[in-house]
C-alpha cells in the first residue's frame, strides 16, 4: 500500500462536524441522492456561482500557526507613549487564562435567557457598578463599542432629550477641540446625517446662551493631558438648558474629582486600560454613564437586579423595551453587539485589584508623569499642561520634534507629535523608572544636551501634583465584591463559580436562528493573545504594523472573493455598525452625484430590528415593505413603493436568505426594481452562512453588504460581543468607505468620516477569521455552507411532524435555519417562553424566541454540530411537545405544570417536600442523556416585570435591596 506523504489532516473535517456516515444517513432521511441534489432543491439555480471560490489552498492547524508566526513577527512592538485613549496595561494572568482564553466565557451568547446566564450578568453588573462609582453617575450601560462611538451616542441621546423651547430651535452640538481627534471624527459622522450642526472649538470661548445649542462634549483629562474643573461651566450650561457630556478615563477617576461631582449629564470612555490589550484598536468595552432621568434614552444593554419565582435575587437585561428589535425605527440606538467579553475582563480587573489596588496603579502612573516632568524641566523644556494625570505635552519646535522622532523610533519608542510641533507623552501601568531615564536620554541626545540628570534620585521625591480642588474625595467600589477576591485562589474560584452558572458552546448546541453559533476553533483563537497583535497602539506608524497590514490586505481580498465585491472596509466593529457604515456609504455616493435628496429606505417588515434603527441614524426615512403569506417580500408592494418614491429612493435593506430562512426566488428581480428607480441595495449579511461558496451578494445584485465575522467567520460571540461587521461594496461605492482622521486607512480622498474609533476597528480579533478562511480554503468554506443547509433541513425533517414549520422554499426546503410555530399552543395556556425555559431542563439554550414572528422559535444548527447533537436536540423538542400535549389533553394542570414551572433548579429537587404534580425525575431528568451531563440553572424563572418596576442597575448591599423593593 502506497503512502501519500502529502495527505495532511484537513481542518475542514474538524470544523464541519457530521462525518460521511452521518451525512449519508441525513441525506437518506431527506430522500436525496447526495448533498448537491439537496442544494439544487434549496438554492435557486439563477443565483448559483458558476465557479468555485479562488482562495489559497487550505492549511492544517499546525501549518497555519507556524506560518502565521512569521506574519505576527512583522509587527514591531515599540514602547508606546502615544496615549489618546489607548494605553499599555497588564492583564492579570488569572483573567487572561480564565476569561479571555476560556471558551466557557467566550463562546456564550447574549444573555437573553437570563436563567442560564447569571455568571456574566453578575460580572456585567459589576461593570456597571464600576463605571457608576468611578464617574459619580447614577446609571451606566453594560458596555458600548468604544469611546468614540459612545460619544456619538451622547449626541443622539442629548438631541432626543431636548425640552421646552430648546426642542423647537436647538440643533447645534459643540465639541471641544481638546477632545481626542478620533472622537471628533466620529461625532462628525453622527451629526451630519441627522442634520445636527457640529461646532468644534475652544470651550473657553463657547457662548452657552446660544439658543440653538443643545449639547456639549468636553474631555477630562483632555487629549493634551490637561485637567480642568468644569463645575461652574456645567452650572452655567444647565441654566441655559444645555446638556454636558464628558469623555473621561476610569483610571484617572480613581484620583480625580468625578464628573458626577461636577454635575455632568453623561460620561463616556473606554475601559481598555483595565486589563484589556490595545490590540491595534480593539476590541474594548466603551461605556456611557448618565443620570437616572435618561434611563429610557441611554443606548445599549443595561443589566438589572430582579428576583426569581422563589424570591431569590437574580439578574437580567433590564428595560428591553428600549431595544431596536422592539422599537425598530423609533429606537434610540442601533446598538446590538456590545463588547461583553471585554466588559467582563475590565470588571474582573476592578474586582481583582479593588479600590486600593486601582488607586495604587493610578498613583504610580501619575507619579511617572511627575517624574518625567521633573526630569524634562531640568532640560530647560516647558510643559504646556501644568495640571495633568498621566499625559504631558512638551513644548518643542517642529525642528526639535523631528530630531526627537527620528531618535525615539530608532530606540523603539513611539511619541505623539502635534501639528504645532509639541510632543505628547502618556504614562501607563507598565511604565517604570528606567523608561523615564530612557526618555530623558532620547531628549538629551536629540537636542544635543549632556546634562547630569539622576532620574533614580529624582524618583525618591515624587508626590501627587493634582490640585487639591481636583482631587477625588469620595469613596468608590465599596460593594464587598470589590474587596473579597484579591488573592488569586479566591479570584480563580470566583471566576469559575460565575462560569459554571452560564451555558455556553462547551455544554451543548446553541441553535439561535440568525446568530450562527458555530465552532470557534482553538487554533483560530490562539494568536489573539500573542503580544505582536495585542500590544500594538492603533496610531503607531503603519510601517511598524506590517503584519497587521498583510492580514488586512489578505482578508479584504478573501472577503471580496467570497462576496463578489470590489472593495472591503474592516472598520465597523459590530454588525449594526456595519449596517450604519453601509448606509452612510450609499448616502455619500448619492450626495457626490448631486442626489443628496435621496433619503427613503425601503425595509421589509421581516427585517432585523437593527435595520430600521440604522437607517434612521443614517438620516433615512423608513418605508416598510409588506411580506406575503409565505414570508417573502411582497414584490408588488415593493415595486409600487419603489416607483412611488423613485425620485427620493436611497436604498433597500434586504436580508438574504430571508429572515424567515428561505432563499427567495425573486431576489434578482427585487434588486433590479431598486436599481431601476435610482436606489442601491443594501444586504444584511446576518445569513451569509447560507451563501458562502454557493452564491454571493454581488451575484444576487446587492451593492453593499455587511458581514458578521462573529457569525459566519467564527469570531466568538463572547456573551454579547466582541463583533466585527466589515462592509463590502461594488466599485462605484468604494471611494466613499469610512476613512480615519488620525491614520490613513487606504480609502482615498473621498473617504467618509470614521464609524469606529480605530482605523481598522477591532483589529486584534481579525486573525480569528483570517485563520478560519486560511485553514478551510474555498472548497472547505463551500462544504461548510452545504453542511449548514443539510443540518437545518434534517432538523426540519425531524421536527415538522411535531411543530409546524412556518416558511419553506419552492421545493419544501429551508436555507440554514427554520421557524417552528408554537402559537397553536396558546389556547392551552402554553407560550413560546415556556418552551424556551423548559429547554434549559434538557441542557439546551433556546433558539431565537419570537423573532421574526411572535410566538415562534427560529432554529439554526450550523455546520459545526454532529448528527448526534442534532438528534439529541430534536429529541428534547419532541419530548417537550409531548409535555405540551399533556396540558392540551388535560392530563397536566394548565398552570402548575412542568413547562410553566421551568426551569427547575437543583435547590428545588433536594428539598424534603415536593408538592408539584409531577416527579422530580420528570422535572430535571426528562430524558436519559440529561442525567449523564446535567446543566443546572442556578435560578428559577425570573420576574422581568418586577425588575423593570424596581430598576436596580448596580451592586448594592443586600440589606438595602429590601428597602428599594419596598
């Protein structure tokens, strides 16, 4: 027998779970000869690709990681003193290993099913507490995308909060020119589409009596490092009906007077320096804190304290009625993915260090800035900002700055260089005395000085230099959680206790329709924590980031090949942000062609809620298009409305396959109708997992499409983020992709302003998708799509006799997901929520509940689940259907039954008394497989209404909880 020495094990066989035998069994059940026959019955022939994907030959895991090391080494890591909201930090190893590198944390889904998400909900409540305590505000959300987008949200929030006479005339927003430039760039993006006049200038010259002014944003400490007391300024603003937001720094606020003490209305920033690597720009958890009065306007997720059916304290996502999936075009924000994993890391950092530990880090960082100032002043140089926390601006001439830059980079250090010739230096947690000595040497040598400056001796007499009026006097992080876990053993056990409360992909399939919870392979994840990717500042010179640039170039080319588009922007750092960026690109194109009046966006009634929310943010007027009885877009209604609004038509937002899980036959006609009436087609790429290698957005006729890299391309969901939502475009839209004001991201002179703080968004997690494509190759990616469609149709075959499947294609097939109808159980008192909660007792997370059709479950198995796992889930669903039938037939009580009481906790089953009208075994071990691998929900069903009536969004002592409840 000959041995093929080139027959390496293919990664595809590890990613696509069903083996050949399982595939044959499923195909036989479906009555087709092979998988290609199934695909022919599912995907319309007229949209099928004529040739395979032209991608590099796939690599094995070993080959990829070995070769990718050479790419990583092209990134040159210099000591960064650039600052501007990004700082070197030390990730405690206990957090690195047990959160960032732990699939129990990074493979979990957004905590919509709160009973099996209590661990990360607790840590997110810690995050909110951390933010509210440090900022001095009353309410914070559980993270945003980054500092700049959080500042953009303040514009929308303040604009919507105008009152009285201001509401009629105020349409001006002022941003101080001392705000970070990337934030100013993004605020410009946010203001323009909604018609807000943005003024950028010297805050000391601002006329607060201007009747057209509704909001102000200042930075504290500002981008130059200066700190100022805004108390009187804010008081004057309030006298004139003007709201004031402050962009701030959480570490600085451990020492500085908090914005709440100054009576600020909102505070934004990034939690990056709390243990999250810079990662060339992200991902990082942004935050927005505000007053309780704005709880209905604040964007993003808010975690609240409620109670379960037994009265035990339990956590949940509060005030969900604000969210875009409910409010749609009336939503205050399109925020969906929200950097949860990074928020968890930052809050864990605060828990681990506690208030005294954070103060120590802050004082030491401030002390390094003091030591630098003391040393530099001995060189005869002037410090521009006399009051500072960690950043100093040194006055130099342009000629001096040039000489210093050359020498600094030669000695592997990056400074910030201002247009006026000055130099900025920011200290951080990793800075030590030897680094200050190196900085002094660089300045001396560059300026031709030879002074005897003993930095070590100067370091002995460094003290706090913050003016007493700006020093913090209030306590923070007083809840016991921030004082109990400072020993590593205690911290390790705390993290493990929280992890054990959450169901993730390490336990079982998470079959969420539209969310594509597939394998996040270990080999894809390993490079994320390599220092060559993690320790790079996003504004480092591009020549130092050649490894990243190679990744961007290859990934853009590969994604263009997969989508059929001509250009790709990697900047959007969530799917919703990709929607927004895509619509802005269309808007910029129309304006450049003298058709800026085109502002109508047609959106099907079945669309994701982020679609209409993004459209409104992009300055569009939303017109809803009907769907027919089969769930498809009503082509006649679309045509009528496209023609009615032909002069003003901007775009159509369409999801393909449809949100109902069907490849609509009329999609090419739909796109042509829009083009014939002067509009462009925006495709929501949420369902791209059913397209890759079989069809493509460009083939179908789309002009723009965002890709959820955290879905189709294997970046893990992280419990609700991080995500990446790059957009692909056709050639004539390419010049209008998002640019960046700080670093040239290669778009060109016509580039739009930024949609994210960093030039390439969440750059440090792009290697995950890069690895996935490199190891799968074109054929592997295509087979993944085929397998996803096979798995979905096999599940439909198993379930359709027990639950009606709402929508199917012409040949009775689904795409990669399906909707099962639970509405017929309602007359018997059984709601879809009861089925969702009961699935927890079977060890499963519920599929998507009541979207896009109320009272239904949308199921998506992905290609990464084996036939055995599919069968086990189907067995659970079928058994639950029998339990429903018992209620319908009157064999089980209509109210006191196993569905209404679900989920069942371990605490319930070990009590001496059991007064429920069914057995303990039926409650917690309903099928034999459950007993072998039981996942226990830690709380019973949560009372959501109580949580909304008693909004508690930060950690408070338990003794105070009853008082609030009362």
